[in-house]
């Protein structure tokens, strides 16, 4: 389970909470507790009841869908740009996805009961979260198209950029085996793609430690899905 802790004022804010009217964000935060998301902790299991929603401020969470009962495929990442628990916005109290902490860090946690009560009370919160839900649906469709049509090197570059955005750091740890698991490809394919990016001096990779060396070069190496995701978020959330 996540460890309760205090959040530092120097830590990145949650962008969804920051977009709310001040009175609404204060009410939401008053009903939250600060927790530390530990790497590898499973927050949601498929078809299990949602007990808490999470607003990450530094950590990030991988969203995975079970495939054939034997493996999982990543379909999204949640960092400080969003929240975990969107089924509650639609009136559902179970998650269709597995939520795994992939990057340790701080978050705000709110009980499902308090969250749904605030949704009923605040049109501004509901409006903002419905827009965020639309972003997530668009990004899910983008990921499906990306998986089908783009080569592994482009997809890996996109995934590393998404991770960098949510880790708020140029360096983070991830193994080839985990990358293969997340991208739904064989490990040899990830190794080949990572070596290609390293030869182009875009990343440094050694014993599970990845460092982004050339951000602009990585954006060029990634498929257009990365920028499309950014544009979707900026366009919809800016109007919230």
C-alpha cells in the first residue's frame, strides 16, 4: 500500500487540481491525504472495486489491460497531468485495467466516497474531469493505432518521452524485459530499438538505467503520436 507522507511545496503540482477554481481545489485537497507511491505497487486490479482515486504529483502509474489471461499490455500512463480513478466520473465503481506504480513518487489520495460526493457537489470538477476523460479516450485510440502501425524504435522513443515527462527527470530505471512487457513486443525487439537510439546518441542505457541525452532528437525519432497526445491534452484541458 502507498505510504502516507507530507508533500514538499517544491514538488510538481497535479495539473488537473491546479486547473480547478481555487475553492474547488481546496475542498478536494482537504479531503485528500499525501501518500508516497512505491515502485511495483498495484493500485487497481481489473474488475476490483475502486477504493481510492490518486492525483500524482511526482510518481507515475502504468495502466495495463490483461491479454488472454497470461500477460498485460500497457495502454496508458498517468502522471501529474492527470488522475487515476476516472471510471468513478462515469458512475462505475470498478476498474477495467490494472494500475501499477512504475515510477515512485508523491501523490494525493482521496477516498472514492469523498470523490463522488465532491463530483455531485461541484460542476467545475465534473466538467474538468469529463474533459480529462475525453483526453484519455483519445490517447487510448492513439495508442492502439501506434501499436498497429508504427515500428518499435518510434514507439520506444515515444514511450521514453512520455516517461520522462512524468518522471520530471532525464534519467530513470527500466529494464529491457519490462519495456518489452509494456510495448507488447519480444525482448529482442526492444534491445534492437534501444541500441539504435543509443547509437544515435539520443539515450544512454546501461544495466536498466536510461538517460535521455538529446530531447529534441528523441522527439524527432518518436512517431507523431507523441506530439498528438500533447496537442490533445493542451487543446481540451486548456478549455476546462
